[in-house]
């Protein structure tokens, strides 16, 4: 396991444990891509991912994104419809093995932090994910 993956799992562990006692989350309607632009850290689980995979996500104000899972890099477009955020992959690095193709997320607030919670499909099957906004 890489240092980054170990760091992410340790960093996310308190968030996952804290969810059991955290107040209920509230869903926030997203009006435009700029409102969710920035740095996000999280994980994905699913058919191909197996154990949670730590992911760095950058959403740009121009409606593009870049995600990194270790040395794997993927990029694409972000759009907003009916208050939800959609991701569509345009490109992936040659080393990508878990290739996220398309997904849809809702924005929630949990304990004063914004969290994107979504589901989608990769080249290997369904997956789900959570990203916490970094400030």
C-alpha cells in the first residue's frame, strides 16, 4: 500500500466512524459547477475497487475534473442537472485499471462539511463513492 493510500485510509477512518454518531446529513441542491469546484478527497468502493480506493478529485470552475488514484489519472466533464452533479470521463491514463466512466452525486452537509455522495459504473461494474471537500 502506498503512503498516500495509507494516509487516506487513516484520514478517512475517523469520518467513517464518526458517521454513526453524527447528526443526520442534509442534501444541498447544486445550482452550478462553480459551487462545487475545488479539492475533494474520498474513496470509491465497488465491483472493481474491492476495498475502498483513496481518490483525489479536483473539480474546476470551467466544468472539467481530474481524479487521481495513486498513479492513475482520469479526467472528464462535470455537469449539474436537477440539483445533482454528474461526471463523465473523457480520458484515462494508460495505468488506469479502475476506470470510472460516468456517475451522479448529491451534495450533502455533514457536521459542517460538504460531502459528494454518488454512484456510477466503471469499465468493471457498479461502484459508489464519497468525497469530502478540502478547505
